[in-house]
């Protein structure tokens, strides 16, 4: 039997406001490297701080993440959390005053990250780098702009704000989700453009920010003129293009393997373990499985953890040597301010004013 390789690629979720015994057990599993929170995991700041502290007590090295972009994708909205603007509003501000827009983007990133970190959350899956082609309802106001240059500069400004608060970044959804209409949560969108066309427009922000981004999340979209597999399952997209051509060296997350579209491969339904193995062997460092902890007592999560363990022991999956260090690089390296300290912090107060 092959010796198990130390790597923690699985990012899972939890059902409620505190951990139960099953969730504590799963968090202790050596394959678990991250946890993603949702609105159902938030009742108050005090409760959120208690939840993140309990998670870290079990696994100090686990990455606690959330989708907290601004606009309609913001999981925590009450008990003092600032309502963050949709990214489209920053793009609209750019058309009036580019310098004000970059300043507002940095303020957005700083407020976003500092409030999350004050509550024990390490990481947000932001910024969205998809172009606003006007076709995708699932992207919509989440996009900064139609112009890849504007998207890149505003995203870089937002990422500066994240870094000021000690938080890494995640550009999504490589190589671009904005051109297709279908929602990848329920279907697999198809983008029939050529590689040349995609690289000339939608993938440009990923190229221009390849040194700045800490992580990338691929789109669950098929680009048939490049590969028959969705980008997140495609070694051509992730290894040949993202790693070798665009020279990206950070972490690669799969999109949520709980999405219906993410468990179809070449027209056939596949299980959670096969989906995760396909993503990992294509070049992903981490795989997300969301919204499964409250379905059949988390059966899908246990299936995935058991399946990946068996696959590693059989030799069907061998982690890339740098995958674990890329995951660990996403963890904050600074001590966050407490909420009370944050409320008195001059930089934070100035950033909130800019958002107002």
C-alpha cells in the first residue's frame, strides 16, 4: 500500500452556528485544509467569533474562508458589518473619476478584509475578474467592467486593500465566465470562442495580475475549441495555459463540486470523489465541496474524504509537491485587530468614509 502523502486539499462547510460532533471529527481529518462559511453560519459577531475560535482550536492551520465580495454576494450583513458595494459600481465610478474609483476599491478591500479578520475569518474568495459582457446573469453586477484593463486595475486596487488587512486574494473565474448565459450552479455553460479570442480579452486580467494574485478559481465552463472538459477539470487550461503560459504560481481552487454542473464529465454524471480527483489531477491544489453538511448528515463529505484517502493509498492521486505550501501561504501572517480596536483605527474609519 502506498504511503499517504501529507496534503490537505479539501475545503468543506458546516451546517449551523456551532460545530457538532461529526463536524469536529471531519475537521480533524488530515485531508481537510479549509472551511467555507455561509450566511446560515452567522447570527451575530459574537457567535461568529466563537465559531471561528472553535474551528482554530481543533485545526490551527485550517483556512477559514467565505464568499464575501460585496453587492449581492456578501454573507455577513448585520451586527456592524459594512454593506459593501457591488463591483460594478466601482466600474461606473471609474468612468467618472478613475482615481476616486481606485481609492474606493482599496477602501472596499480593506474594510472587507479587516472586518472579516476581526471575527476570525482568514480569507474571502474575491475579486471577480470576469468581464461584464452583459450576457451572464450569475456574474452581472459582480463584475467591475467590460474592459479588461479597468477590471485589472480596480481588482489590483481592491487586492491592495485586502493585503493592508493581511488577507490574500482569489481571482475568479479563470479564464472568464462573463461571456456565457447559463448558470454553472445548475448547468455547464459552453463558450465557443477560440483560445486566441479568450486570451485576448477575458483571460487578460489573470495574465496581468498573475504575480499579484494569491489564488485563482477556474470557471466551470466548457470552451470546446480549447478542451472538451470544463476549465476546472482541464489540465490544458490549468497547467499548460495558467501555470506555463501565464506563469501563475499561486494556489488553484476548484469551483464548488456540490454544483450540479460540476459532477458531469463528458456528458456523464460522476461522483464527488471522481470530480475531486479529476480537478486535482488537472492541476487544482484545493477542492471545494459546499452545502453538503446539512444533507444526509454530511454523507457526501464523508464519501469524499474516504474516497480521496483510498485513492491516495492506491496511488491514483499524488499531490503536486508545492500544493500544501500554496495552501499554507493563503493563511494570514499578521495578528488581526479586534473589532473594538478596528472601530478606533484611523485607516479603517477613513476607508468606511470613502465607501459612504
